[in-house]
C-alpha cells in the first residue's frame, strides 16, 4: 500500500502539516497585530526623522558624538527622532533626542544574539519581523539621516532610495552624514551606476552627502519649505500600498 492510500489517522505527515498550517495562520495574525499596534502608537509623532547607523559604534567614537548632536538639534527643531532602539549609533540618536524637546522613538527588533534596547526612549516599540519594522521607519519619516554603518545601514539606505525612485513613497531628504565615509559610495553611484545605465543621472540626486549637524537640519527644512511636512492626500494613498 502506498502512503497516499493510507487513512488520515495513520498518515505520518498529516499531523505535522496541519500544525504547520495553523502556525502560519497565527503568524499572519501576529504580523497584522504588529502593524496595527505600531501605527496607533506612532501616529502622534509626526514630523519625524529616522536615523540609521552601526550598532557597533562605541560611545567614545566621533560618529556617536556626531549622531547625538544631530539628533539633539533635530529634536529641538521640532522633529521626533526614530532609531532602531539598540546600541551604538541607534543609542546616540535616541540619547540626543531624549534630552531635546521632541520625542525619542526606538523601533526595537528581537534578535537571537544582538539588540538590547537602549535607555533613551520616550516611545519604545518592539518588533519580531524586520519587514514590519522597516515599514514603520518609512511610514512616519519626513527624512532619512544615514550615519556610518554596515549591512543593516546599507539595507535601510538602499530601500529608501528604491522606494523614492519608484514612487512608492514621497520624495524625502536622504542624507548621508560623513563625506570621508560615504564619499566613495556616492562617487561610485554617480559614475559606475550611471555609466552602466543602472540608474539615471537624476537618481543620483536622491541622496546628499553632508558633514555638519547644522547642514543636516537646514537641508530638511529647505526641502519642506514650500510644501509642508505632512504628506498630501495623494501621497497618503500611495503609502497605503507600501
């Protein structure tokens, strides 16, 4: 007798498959719950700026100090500051905002070996799923400030560039801080990618490389000087399809 002829009660794979399907269904509900809870908690924080950078940057590093300074200036200027909620650059961003005038927001992620929440968060939201967390970084951000970092930072940078390039979100300032760190990447995008036809010359202008905290704040204000910080009704509709 073949396995496909066995009754369900003695089919060795039936119970495991049923359990897996049930777990998948509950997982979908958990993802939905993450989106609903995060959206409700973060709705009041606009306008906000998301800051990214390495989790491995120690507090005595110049990048940490620079990030803290930028976050404090943004907070005092009226922006909530969103970070990943962990150590390194994330902590510096939250710390600067925490001692400023506007909320410090941490979007924490549960990881097996990394990521413990820092102590400088007015609003702390924890996610199990990276993609739900990444949507929240974009959904409430009036600008991206990208400090020196590794793969995770590059992931956030390229996703933001892609979303703006493809029109899935409104045009927002995407600012890379540190010409000595990011200059090579910016040059490569402006030469190699354009030369090879991988991006257009206009796409290069989607990001800017700056060095000073005051330049970062001014660039964001200059971008929104005429249009205002809140998305238009049409832009809100586009964001529903993120």
